[in-house]
């Protein structure tokens, strides 16, 4: 990382994610173990169920709610990152607990199916199933259907952005907002940051290319297939307001900015947060004051959105 002016809190984050399909089972096992070991505070109520999803799959759903919360409340559907191939890890659980507690909402986590065993569109259809389930069961579960937000980081950001498009095109109830954290948006990989960051830690152009190969395996589109690559949509008009965050030293930086600009051009309300000195997945150093200050901006966006009458 010596070639990049990375914030001091992230200089030790040199984790290598091997995008090798033969190593994925080991990596998934380790990641799921970290997620399971991550505790949940006594101020959060948590439970897990399974719902029927695409092609008969029993999809795991987790709900995080503040213990003190009573009655109807806003809801955020959370789609984790992990290159479409790796499950949620411990910092994702920390984020969901903090979002629920500090944005006074219920967070629904969807443990969608992973590539390459389940390439596009399995993950997206799982996420759509979860969204429909929230809307249908809102009264029984205490969800305010007028305030359902979508949130995703990295590959989960691609799923959240694509889900907003699918919801619009299928005529389902419009989400309240979409919060996209250093999102994957464009399978064409032609931005300047994609060309520049070929050796950045945690994530870079080489890994991103392999990710797309695994995710689009067996699908028709060589660059993007239908909703797989949100930036390639025919139209972005009529989508939900967006908060987009990008990291400075991240190959995905410029496609996130490009998606923000395209949304604005299409008449969609959008906010861009460009974080400095950051790398992809910087929340791995969750206790950092700088990390917490960035997360606080996301929570502020959610709170500001939810209080709008």
C-alpha cells in the first residue's frame, strides 16, 4: 500500500481475497464462522426465518430490531457484499445492528444464494423475494411500508441498485431510498479507477474481473445481463432517491460516481459521499474513529430520509 496515501487506520488491512472457485468453500466456511461468532447486543432483538424463494429455495432471512421499538417502524432490506460469491462477515452484522439501533428501524438481512453455483439471476431474485415478503407481511411484522429502504455494499450495492430497477419495472411498491456503499455498478470495467487500481488491497481490477466471470457464468450477456450491471440499464428514470458512497483507493470508485451522475441526469435525487484515504471494505477496522464517522453519515442519511413526512 506504499504507493497510495491510505488513511493510517487502514494501512494494516492487507487481506487477500482469493477469487478462486476451488478455494471458495474454505473461504465461505471461515466467513460464516466469523459472522456467527459476532455477538448481538442486548439492545437488539434478533430472529431468523426461512421463506420460499426463486425456484423453490428456502431463503434464510434475519430481522434485527431495537428491543425498545414498539409498533410500526421503518425497514431497511440489507444486501451484503462479498463479490456475489462470499457470505456476510462479522462487520456486516455490526453494521446491521448499528443501523437498526441508530436509525430507529428494523433491518431485514437476506442471505441470498451465491455464485458460481448460483449465477445471475439467483441472488437478485432472492432479494426481490425478500422485498415482496416485507411488503406483504408489513402489518404482522411491524414494517412501515411507506418507508422501506434498500441498502447494499459492494456486490450487495449492485443487488440493491438492480433491485430498485426490478421493483420499478415489475410495478411493485417503490422503495423509500437506495443506499449504495462502494457499489459494483458496471460489468464493462472501463473507468479510470478500474484501470488504475490493479493492486490495491482487499479489492482491485483483477479480482473484479474474476468476480464478473463467476457471477455471469452461464448467462447470455457477455458484459451485462438484464439487471446484472445496473449502469447498463436503458433508463434510470423513476428510481428511488439514492445515497452513494465511494472509497478513494477502490477500483469501483469511478463507476459509483458515474452511477450517481447518471441518476442525477435521469432526474433522481441523489447524494454522493466521496470518502478520502479509504479502501474497499475499510469497515474491517470497525472500531476506527474515522470508520465510525463515515458510518455516521450513512445513518444520518437514513434518519433524515425517515423523518420526511
